[in-house]
């Protein structure tokens, strides 16, 4: 192509197909199907080219780029997408691997007159019925092939490998000399108890909270967990802060690793008036007010007061490295604390 004296070579076709190789996790398709109407000599010829993959980003697949799913091409020109399920796909269309991980071009010059381009579809006709039958037979062949069955197992294998690698990383972190541990010691004469690693997420906070609850070590007059939900308030509890406070039955408690997540998560003070967190964090989005209890703070949002309780600041709770654990244990019990 030459414009104003500047010449550039423009490639034709789908650039996604030029990645073809022996990459595991991608299967390239090159299928042909001929269907003849029964009792006649009327036939239709369909070619399907392209690929399906678990690694769509490696090929630049994006539905906004119009290069995913089942694409109709007539005389070398791609026109519009066809519904894969309507044309016979049972597995590729869904999550195995899903339409967004497919780039399948179906070519058939014989249906040029059957296109309704303004509606991005095909009209109802005898030729279209034959075309659908041909495409459906290709999908049936692909989805029943040994190659496709092997392809489906790849993702499970990857998950297993990734899970093992993730577990190994977690083990290495826990074994590290730099790993910090939360301990509780009820008195100087008692052996310190290792509760958990220093929290990295909300579940770690719950782990420590429930262990402290079981030890009757929380600084509340009453704290009884009744239920934990995957949505809405994290905990429903019977709660009484101290002897001067009114006892609240079946009240909600929100759990956060750091308090600033309370704002990020869009919580309403009217529904979540109390928060138990590991610590406030360095950059809370609302002003924090200290109280006469070192572990308790308050904040005002929507003209309502939020009560914030930090496990990190509760009495007899400490955070130590592995090396500090050994020293701490020897000083108090004559023997180190082992993880």
C-alpha cells in the first residue's frame, strides 16, 4: 500500500493465526465438511480454521477486537460472529475453554446471498440449514477428539501444579526466619501460646480472634460467636464490651485485616457499627479517635460512630519473629518455642 509516497506492506488474514506452533495449551483447527441434501445433488462446503486455547492473552484474543468465538467469513472477508451453541458447540462455547478463548473462522462462499449484514446474521433458508449441519458436524468431530480431551485435562494439570507451587511458597514463608508470629501469654508463669502467623488477610484475623475467644482471652465482658457468613456481616455474636455496657444479642461484627478496608468495601455504619481488625493501618480514609482503651478506637462516618477493636493492641498479644520466639521462650520457660 502506498500513500503520499510512503509504501508499507499490509498483511491479510487474521494475525492471530500466525502464532501457530507447538505451544501446549493451544489446539489449532483445520477442518473441512461437505453436506449434501438428501435426495438431491445440492451440497455445501464449509472450512473451519483457527484455534482454541487456555492462553488467550498470548494471542491477543479480546472480544472487543472481534477476534473471538465463531466468525463467519465469505470469500476471505470476515463479517460477523455466529452463536457457537446454536451452531453445534456443546463444550467449547462454555468453560471448556469458553467462547472468549476461541478464534474459529468458518468459511463458506455459498451463503453469500443468505447474509443479512444489517442484522449481523443469516436468513432462514435451505442453504443456511445445510451450513448449520456442516458446522455442527465439525464441532462434533472436534469435541469428541482425543486431542480435545487431552486439551481439557491441561487446565486441571496446571491448577494442580500451581497449587503445589503455591503451597511450597507458603511453606517456605512460614519456615523463614523473617516470618512473624502472633503469640499469647496469659501470665509470666505460663508458657506462651503460638496463635498464628501475623495476619495477611481477613481469614488470618478470624483465626486469631477465634483462638482468643476459645482461650477466654478477649477483653470483653461477653463475646460469643454464633455464626460466620460469606456475605453481609462477617460475624453474628452475643456481645457486651464491659460491665457498664448494654449486652447486645445477635449483633453484627465486621472483620478486617486493616481498618481502611472498611471504607474500601463500602460498609455502612448502620449495618456494621463494630469492627474487629488486626490493626488500623497506616492510611485510614477517615479520622480515627483514640479512647482510654489502647485496643479501642472510634471513627465517625455518616454521622454514626464506629467502634474499632484492634487485636494487635490487646493485652498479652505479641508479634515475634522466629528468632525472637526462641529467645522469648527461653527467657520465660527455659526452653525455646518451636514452630
